[in-house]
C-alpha cells in the first residue's frame, strides 16, 4: 500500500497509550490508517480517537499537534505515515 509521511512523534504517554504527533503535511481524520516507523517501532493502525488540547476532534491539518490513541508503544522521533 502506498504511504506518505505526514508527521513525527513528539511525545508518548504510556499510561493511556497516547502518541502526540506533529503534523508536517496533509490532513488526518478519524478512521484513517497510520503507520508508525522507527528504530524499534513498525506497526499499522487505524485512528479511533484524536484530540487537540483535550478536545476530541474528527479532522486535523498540517501544523497541528494531535494526540492519537495507539495500541503499541511509540518513541519520540518515530516517523508517521498515512496509508493511502
């Protein structure tokens, strides 16, 4: 499947399993599929929940920093790709 890099992980919260992603290009919406890739990270997952400043949102655009619920651990500087 084709992928386009849309952002980078800036932080990870282990308790709630939430990745904070800085969007550098494109748009994201709940239901989109993302791939997280880094030195020890490589998994694909569908977005089920997304927030900005503790407010649930349906869409995000380049320049936003969004919190995304994930099922596996991610690390700072991991690349985030949107599966198209």
